[in-house]
C-alpha cells in the first residue's frame, strides 16, 4: 500500500470512527441500544439457549491473586458500569459547578422532586414487604432509581414540541437521582470494609486528581491510575462503581484562564465526557443490560409466580406509582407552600408526564437488584419487577407526553396565524 493510500485509508477509518461516535452521543441511540440488548438477553434467557446464556454469565475470568476472578456478570456490574458512573460523575460535577445545580433557586424543585421520587417508592416497597422476612426488605432501594438514558430517549422521541425547560427539569432530576443512588449503593450495599485497601486507593486517586488538575490528558498515565483506583476500591468492599464517580469528581470543569496558551479550551470534564460518552452509552451500558436483563421467567407459570411475590409487586408499583407520586407530589407541594416555582414555560401536566417517565428504573435498578438479594430467585423476581415497571412507566409517560406534545404543536400552528398582519398572533387577540 502506497503512502498516499495509507493516509487515505487512515483518514477514512478515523472519519468512520468519528461518525459512529457522534451517532452514539445522541440521546435516543443510547436508549435504543440498551433496549435492544435487554430484549436479546430476555429472548436468550427464555429460549433453548438459556443454559448456555447463564453459563456464560457465570463464567469466571480475571487474576485470582488480585481477587479479581469475577464472573462475566460481575465484570459487567462492577467494571463496565464504573465507566458509566465515571461519566455520571463528570456530569454531576459539571452541573454543580457550572450548570443548573449551582443556582439553588433553579435547582430547588428538581432536587426536591428527586428526593421525593426516591422516598415514596421506597415506602411503597416496604409497605408491600413489611410482613415478609428481613431479606425481602433489603430491596427497598430497587425502585428508587431513574434511568437517564431511557428517560431522556423517550422524551426526545415523543417530545418534539415540548418546552426545552421540561428536558432541563428531567435532566436535573435524573442527575440528582443518580447522586442519591450512588450514596445509597455506597452506604447500604457495600460489604464489610477493608480499610487498608480503601486507604491505598487514595494514593492512585490522588495522583489521578493531581494529573487532571494539571490538565494532563495522556491515556497511558490516567488509565492505569484509574484502573488501580477501581481495583483497590473493589477490594475495599465498597461497590466498585463508586470509584468511577470519585474519579469523575476530580476532573476540573472550568475552562483554563490561559487564553491562547497550550492549556486553553474547555475544561477536562467536558473533554472527557465528549470522548467517553459514546463508549459508555454505546458499549458499557448495553453490555451491562445484556448481562443483567437476562431473566428466565419460566413462561406464564413463572410470570405468575413472580407476580405473586411481594418483592416483584413492590418494585413494579414503586416504579410506576411511587415515582410519579413522589416526583409530582413533592414538586407541587414545594411550589405551593414555598417561594419555589415552575419555569415559566412549564405546566403541571408536563411535570406529571415527566414524573411518570421517572419510573423508568432499568440500569441502576437492575444493579441494585443484584446487590440487594442473595437468593437467586428473589433477584430474578426483582428484575422482573424492574422490567415490567420500567416498560409500563415508559408506555404511560409516552402517551401523556405525546398528548402534551400534540397540544404544543397545535398551539404553535395557531400562533403563527396573523390574518391582520399586525404582528399579533390571532390566538392572542382572540384570548384578549
């Protein structure tokens, strides 16, 4: 191959890679990939290939000497999701430093909505399982999570004319929800702590922080430091995904003041998020969904058994009803009894649609299902509840938001009519 041909091939390969990355950054694509991965897993787990699928998920790989001889399913939950939570950590820090969460007045309603959207589902789950054994109650956090990728994807598909403030409200709510989920996982679903490993983890974490604060982007330095931090956090007993969030929090958000200098440009958080989001949304989360969503239902009889389990019912009702009531009820109460108010472009039916949409728990709910229970059957039943509850919430929210979208679309068409050519839309003159 000539030098010119090689350059042309390299340029073409890079162009294709860049085009794929741009596609994977689209909010709808990530949600679609996760959904497809979950569907494939469900089909395999309920087909003649079921045993092969579960054997694959249970297969162990990794160095035994480092206590990393984990199953493929565990690698997906502990390893792949660490990348997802690293991106979440970047997003969280960006929102707190330079986004909507830095302004308490604007952030008050979605933050309160996120808290209410976790408390009410948890209470509903406990209500369903309060007469059961203590092991069942350990799943209280399963219905408390909101899946950003799925929720935003549904909103993007059905909400072409919805106000942009609604998307901001959903994103803020989901970001705070992620932060609360991380805290719940770290506090309630971590095993006995190994303080030696936890202390050692601070060394590579600190070195990573120093490097990124100095605007160092070299992958050959940052990736090993991140991997060692992840491994030591995993060994400490804290769930390894927390390492991803901690690493994300160290990355600077604010642009460098060195205008025109070698360090000028966007903060590293924005740079890393841009680079890693396609890998997170297009690879890590779909692969986790493939590994976690493969629930062997056992046909109609198995589905009936699952629906008779209070764990399944608590998760389903928590996601579909608890999330909607918690998000909408808290937002309404705060707006009514305090000085907080909705954005001028939003109406309460819009908030109601987003509140139902928040019941899509999927990714983090599946993860907590695996962490909450030791009994395999109960894990399966919790996952059935997550899948059924998330799908139900998505369908109901899609109908509600589609109706709202149609109303905004008609309003936009009417407001364009100005028969008198006086610059005042007829709809406003009619209202007056």
